[in-house]
C-alpha cells in the first residue's frame, strides 16, 4: 500500500501558492515518518517555483509532480492580509474533485498548501479502518470554538460543516462516489447553494461542496458516518492574524480579534494559516528550518 | 487612564496570554498521547492504561477495544499496547511538566516567548 500527501498549488497574480506548497511539503518531510508528497500544479506555477527555489529543492520537497490544467474562468475572491490590507485575486483552487483520479497513492491525505505540519499526529492515520476522515471542529488561535456559528454548520439551520483543509481517504467505491458528488455539486453550485442554504459567494468553496457531498452520501442524515482525524479540532489562524516569525519549528502569530487587541501566540502543533501573505513573508525561514 | 485600571488590564492581558499558551501546550500533549494500532486511533488516558493492565492481569494477551471513532479494533499484543500507552503518556506528561514549569516562571510576555526574543537578538 502506498501512502502520501497531495497538495494543489496554483499561483494567481497576488498569491504564491507554489512557495506555500514547498513549505508545507518540507514540513511534512521534517516531522512525519510517512512523508511522500505529490504536487498538483500547472506549468506556469511550476516554472515560477523552480525560478524561486531551484529545481533541486522542488524535487526534494515533492516525490511526484503532476502537471494539470485548470479553468482560468473563475471569479475573484478577496484575500485579507491582517485587518489592514486586502486584495482581490482569482481563486483557482477549484479542482479538488479531481484529487482521487490524480493521486498516485492508495491512501492519501489531501492537504491545503497553507497548512503547516508542526507535529506528528498525521502519522497515525495510515492503515486506518476508515475510508475517509475529515475534521468538522475548528478552533482559532485563542482556542475559541464558536465563531459566530459559522464553524459548526454551513448556515444557521444548515447541515454540519466539514473542513476540506485536511482530508484522509482511501481509493474505495465510497470515496469514488464522494468525489463524483463533489464534482456534481461544483457543476451545479448555485442550485446546491439554494438547496442547502449556504452563502453563495461568487467563488467556489471546497468546504461547502465537501459538506454537502458527505451529507448526500450518508443518506441525507447526520449519523456519525464520517470520523475525525486523530486531533479532532483543526486549529487555524484567521486572515486577520499575522504569522510574524518561525523559529525552530515554532510558529509565532499575532492575532487581533478586535482592533488594537493584539495577542502573541506560539504554536507548535498543526495549524491552518489563512493569511497567505504572512506565510510568504516567513517562507524562507520555514524552508531553511525544514530542509536541514 | 487610571493607573490602577491600567495595571489590572496589563495583568489581565498577560494572564490571557498565559492561558492561551497553556492551551497550546495541552494541544501538543494531546498529539503526543495519540497512538495508532491496527487501523484504530487511541488516546493514552489513565483509564485506558488501567483498563489494559486489568485485562493483562486477568491473563489475556489480546482484546477488542473501541477506538476514538468507536470502531472495534483487535489488539493482538496487549502487553506491547499497554507499554506503548505508558511510554507516550509519560513522554507527554513530562513534556507538559517542563513547559508548565517554564510558564510558571514567566513574569512577562518577553519571558513567555523567549525563543522569539532570543531569535530577534541574534
């Protein structure tokens, strides 16, 4: 059985997802025992990655590089860099439904490029009796769980929200159906946004599509069919937070929940960093730590 | 602002930082006490350690246990499983103790985040 991680990375005019993917893959190599990685990207992002980091580093970070094609006809999404800066840019990360077909592994962890693997908890999933594992509980840097109700359900009276940030799956018939369903929801996104009453922003959101697909393949019930990853709560830093430094495997953040209310955090467990620019600012330090 | 109020707010902020750091340490401890066996995921708790010891003392060396996701998992070598639970429990609690001792000594945010200060000074 082959096991490994799969990361999608498609640069847009503002955000260097390629460099984030390099950080993510090198941290996987550094902290995990099972650490094969596959990158799914497009030619222009790959060329940029090689120019930025050298071909040698890219091949050290990734065991498989899968070049694909993506639709460039996507809507812009607003990305925040702390409270004080925002920019709109195309959101190309919409082909996760192809992951099952693209993955070179029998067991795969699909992982966001902006997820920093700082502990070894993901070593515990391989050979699982589960077909799929995904988190539905999140905490922010202040260990707050209730983020206005948004973290629990896709709308006030909606179904449970699962987070597509980290998804473990095996190549089974059930998972094949699941990814097929995600593709179908993507093709009919407006319809499902009305049916499931989730906020239909102009861009496609993977978390919503996965949540609806999981609900559908579980016979439209909320029975406990989908198990959580080993650590049940997915920690994340919001787009208002700033990753200010990275020292010896510790990520240092400043969070600002309300204006002027600054908190410093040291994190040495896995964390989803939503402020993409802040990863870019410390990428060289992460790469330097993780590649030695 | 009144000096007393300012002092109280500073103390409150510092305390909140301490509590957040403690929660981060506890999260790390949770990752350290998680073990995988035969496709199941278990957390090394005092209850599980005691329960496995009880079964071993009854003369069994294999057992079916429910894991964190309530799947039945067959443990074929119960003694090894028990020892693994103990190892990761002690590693995790020792780590917690070390980090907690550092935290107790911290008198300011600069003490609390000393790695960051040290890095900035180099």
